């Protein structure tokens, strides 16, 4: 058995200004607040003596590795991202950052925003620009029909609104 994991597929390098600020805030918090606190705890645990059986020391070192890993990821990712802060030239079509209103065959209404893969979240109904739903919606207009292939079937939606707030 191996620990090999295939590389993650490359994700789109786009992000909204709010998403960029959130990632920047997380990076600053990890580097300026959390890491110094954990480092102090590890230093105190190391001062207690035998490190091989010191659970506080071992756990603290593990936390430091996790924080450093996340800091490294965020640093590289923030450098690679393109902040999209302007609406597209044609606001009647669906592009990155759009709020899209959909209606399915049963008459249910949905509203999603197309955002970067680093900021998608189900709570405010943000979907990643790399998702099958977003790919199906790209460049469509109001009253267009969109078919999205799900795991077990296909679902058809009708675009009822597009806005860039």
C-alpha cells in the first residue's frame, strides 16, 4: 500500500475581491496570531523535559506543521490568483461573479453565484466556477435552458435572472 495521492486538478485562478480579502485575513491570522501562540505552547512543553512521551509537545508540533502547511498553501495560492473586480462587458450573459436565478421543471427557484474554487460555500449559495453546474451556465442568457448531468440523472433548469451585484 502506498501513500501516493495523484495531484489535484488545476483549479481556476479567479477570485472575487471579498474572497481574496478573506484568504488574506486567514493568512495574516495564522501567521501573526495562531502560530506564535502554538510556538509558545510548544516551548513551554519542551521545557518540561522528556519530549518523547510529552503529549503537549507532540500535539503542539503537529499543530505547527498544520499551520505551516496552510500558510505555505495560502501564500502560493494568493500569488497565483487573479482578482476579478469588474463586471463583464456583456452583463446579459453568465460569467464569473454572476448571481444566476434558475427554475427547474417542478417550478422550484434557485439562486447561485459563480465564484472561484477557493470561496465556494453552500450557505450563501456560492458555486465554484469549475463545477458542472457553473460550466453549463457559462455564457448563457436569460430564458436559456441548461441541462446539468448529475450522478444518476440529468436535471434541466431555465435561467430566469442574471445580475452582477
